[in-house]
C-alpha cells in the first residue's frame, strides 16, 4: 500500500476549512481567502505531480 503524503491532507483541510468558514460562519475578504485557497490547491497538485513523476 502506498504511503499517503501529509501535504495532501493539509491542502484538503485548508481548502475545506476556508470554504466552510466563508460560507457558514463569517465572510472572509477575498484578499485573504484567495491566496490561502490557492496554497491549499497547490499543495494537493504538487503531491499529485510529484507522485506521478516517481512512477
């Protein structure tokens, strides 16, 4: 079984937490929301492409 990378879980958690807070708790300004969401998505994509190159 493949070892799961921690960066995937961190990226997903960042994106889900930011989306949940923005939608249900408090409207986060775009100046904060967009860069943090991009960071979460970038972590997921980095691991995806890194694992793809290793195969």
